[in-house]
């Protein structure tokens, strides 16, 4: 019981500690430097393809969260977000959201896609009407 109460009081004491913003801002650049080193392994033409560097970005995110927590700060917070935004501008500023240009399929395919459900519907209606007239046999 004493151990549990000690843990409870330690947790309460830890929550009341103030965020050491200067310590956090001092430590976050190390996360950015590490991310920058990892991104050197990725061709810059592939920086907009998240699948190429998702593990590196995950490590970066965990690093920023860890450093914020070590400084008794919640994460994300406005200062950490500002730092992360700076990293995004450095690496992903040329990544734009390209709108997908939708086109209709060729006429042959379109006609087929329309006619199949129409024919199936007609066949089902015919089958239901025929079966309902033949109820004496069923």
C-alpha cells in the first residue's frame, strides 16, 4: 500500500511540474538534426512520398514527444508544433496536393457497366413475374 501511495504522490508531483520550455527548445533541434540525417538517405525527388520515409518521420515524431515530456511539457504544444512546422517547411514545402483528374471510361466499358445491371434487373423482374404466375406448380 505504501508503494502504491508513493507512486500516486510521485505522479501527482510530476503533473504539477511546470513545462521547461527553454529546455524543450534546446533539445528539439537534435530531433530535427537526426531527421535531416535520415532524410539524406532518401532521394529528394521522393520526399513527397510518405512511404519512402515513414519510419524516419515516426522516429522524428517520437523524438519530439520524448523531449517535450522530458521537459515536463505536454505534446504537442504550440512551441513543438512550431518546430515541427519548420521541419515540414524545410523538407516538404514543394509537396503540393495534386487534384486527381477523373475521366469517364471508354464508351464500350461505360455501356457495358450500365447495361449489365439493367439486364439483370429485367431478368429478375421477369423471373419473379413468371414464378408468381406459376405458383400452382411451386
